[in-house]
C-alpha cells in the first residue's frame, strides 16, 4: 500500500510538470496551482523539450517478451511495472517547476495479448482509473524466423496517453532476436521510437506562446534493450532494461499468465 501511495504522489507530480496547465496537480493531489506567464518565462525551450521527451518516450508500449509469439489463439494476461530513470538534464528542468524530488517515473500497466495464425500476435496495454491519467497502447508482433536455437521477430506499436491537460501519442518499430535456453530465453532488440506531445488547455498554450515557447513538440529516438525471462509453467517473469539515445534509461518486468 505504501508503494502504491508513493507511485500516486510521483505520478501526480509528473502530471503537474508536463501539463503546465491551469489544472496542475500538486503533490497532495488536492490543491491546484495556476499557470502564469511567469511560469513559462522561467523556462527555456530546452527545459520543456527535456520534460516532453522523458515522458513521451517513457509511456510508449513495451513488449517485455522474447522473439516468440503465443501461437495460434494463445492468450496472455499480465501486469507490468516499468521505472524510468530520469537523466540529470531532465531532473534539472523538472526542478524549475518545483519538482526537484522527482528522479524516477514508475509506470504500471495491465497487458493482454493474443496469438494469431501466420506468426502474428496483437497486444494491448492499459492503465486508467487514477485521477486524470489514462494510458492506452497497442502492439503488433510478427515472427520471421523460429529455429531451435534462435528466433527473430519484428514489432510495431502505437500509444495514446492523457495526463491531466497533457496529451501524447507515440509509436515504435523494432527488431528482436532471442535464444532459447531451457527455462530462459535471453533476447536483445533495437528500435526507433517517436513521440508527439501537446497541451490541450488553450490558456496554457497562449501563455507559452506569449513567452515565445512551443507547447506542441515531436521527437524521435533510437533505442535498444535486453531481457532475461524465466518460464515457470503458466507463469512467465520477464525483467528487462531499455536505453534511449537521448539519454533515458528504464528497467522493468512483466509477470504474465500464459495459456
């Protein structure tokens, strides 16, 4: 219960920072702060970009699996937990919003996936029901090579996220290879991701424009990752790490029930 309370506090602080809107949430989750022209005049475009990139890429769809699909009509339901470790530049930019204590961003999700014929698999990740916070992402997997000693997949994803008055969409394409070794199947992947972030609140947008700052931005970044999953009967535990060339780093795991 304590960890969930900590997650809520940090998540709502993150919402306040990124949204820069009239409905900003405070650490107490009850008070609301007004965004003024001074809020933006204390920032540079680089500060806004640092925050946007961190949150835009942290919320993208994660596959958390080796290069093998569930097979025809196989099914998986899972809980995943990712922790994005914010780099020093992002932490400095966050400090200008009064969120200097925010150095990690925890992102839990529920995930379901369905295996399809011809080596395809579709998946969906979801998080909702937490004040003004909705995460929704979709993934598509295609197996191209499935040998006894190695498998190769390509994967694509799309996500749409809403945090208070802040909206983001993101996409990714990646290739992955894995190597079956009994109860484990280590894997490595390489990909390219994009994120577009904007403010929904017109007043906050206008204040940003008065300060000469852009409130709608798009970015791309290459990334790579690796994982070491464990297959324990119907239950699969899949820890992995992911690195972005923009300097972001995240670790996480998925606990899946596979049929």
